[in-house]
C-alpha cells in the first residue's frame, strides 16, 4: 500500500501524460498505415536501425525492444522480408544467430516515418515534461 495519498495535481499529471502518450501512439499507428506498413513493422524497422553501435539487430534483441515473444518477432520479420524491408543474415561470429538488416526499401520507409515522428515529438516536447509525482 502506498505510504501517502496522491494529490489531485498528481492525478491530473498522470492523466495528461497518458492522454498525450495515447495521442502520439495513435498518430504513429496512422502514419505507419499510411506508408503501407503496420505499426509493429515500423517499430521493427526503427529498432533495427536504432540498435546501439551497429546497423543490424538479432531477433532476441528485437523481441526485447518490442516486448514480444521470440516466435512472434520471427513471424514479423518474415512479413517484413516479404515486403523487401529487411533481410535475415547468419551471424559471421555465431552461425546459430540470425541478424536482421534493413534493405533500401526499409531504409526509405523508416526515414519517412521517423521524420514524421520526430516532428510530432517536437510538438509534444513541453507536454511530456510532466511534473514529478511526490513520493
């Protein structure tokens, strides 16, 4: 049980944050669909490109980033491969590991969507500076 009661202002801050977060996610869903990909496909492309220090990601890393099951990510990668957005390649270090790389069509799709998302995030920058909840 919490050690103290949250104030009305705390609830308002939480509500505003969740509302703005949901608006951004809805924007993201609609933007991805307008580009002919699903929101999950966009996130897969983003996480491949956004993997720190390299331009590819393992299926396990993508599963963690997407907070999804390994087999679900494998199926998602397969759908992206059919759209020629990504390519599987065996790891040069460990042949048991499969690395996911963006293809040119995936790079173009991601670049367009990331630009839209970046602009949308800039419009929300002040709103996401939610006051700290007193604990």
